[in-house]
C-alpha cells in the first residue's frame, strides 16, 4: 500500500510539474502577446508623430510661400499706384510751354495724388511746425532759442515723418525751440 501511495504521490507531483510548466508557457505566451501589442502601439504612435511632423513642415512651408506671395502682391500694387504719380511728373516736366502758375498747380495736384496713395495704404504724415517735440518720432537736428514758441516745440520742419500704424517709417527731421 505504501508503494501504491508513493506511486500516486509521484504521479501527482508529475502532474503538478506539468501544470507549472504549462502555466509558465502560458505566462510566456501572454507576456509575448503583451510585448507584441505594445510594440504595435509604439509603432502606431511613432507613425502618428512622423505624420504630424510632416504636416507641420508642410504647413510651415505653405505659410512661408503665402507670406512671400502677399508681400510681392502688396509691393506690386503699391508700385503700380506710384507709377501714376511718376507719369504725372513726366507730363509736368514735358510741358515746356506752361506758366509757372500752371506748373505749381500741377505739382500741387501730384502732391495730393501722392498723399491720397499714402492714406489709402494707411501711411500718415507727422511733424508740423508748432507741435510738441517727441524724440520717439522726431529727429531734432537743430535747436533755436525762440521765446514766441514754447519749450520743446517744433520751430521748423526739414522733412516730414511718416508712420504706418505704430510703426515709424521715417522720423520727422526738425528744429526744436528751447
């Protein structure tokens, strides 16, 4: 009976060993499946990141091309408007028989045409005699002692200043009273 029990115990031990081997195999298979699944997810995420990087690069290039096109179009439009002014100057200079009064009137009209183009393009003039001097927008190249004008007042304008919004295109060159 002892031998029979030992034999049964041996059989049970063998079954337990086989079950352990099978559970280890199952665990390895599960682990391998999980690793494979994670590798696939990683590959998908990697591909998403590559596509996103490519989309961003395309967006950046497209935006740069559009920016350059807008700049070129705007420049061409402004030059086209200024050519009309140049044409009027040529006409005025070609008119040799005109009186000084007619020439003066013609140049006034050209000046107005030029001012209209600037206004249409949001460019405004500044720097008038009598304005208060502002070193941020005026360039004081001379000063004069004049009691009829207040301190820091523009006494004379040598060249007007121009700005577009908050951007100063050219500072006004002025003489300032102290």
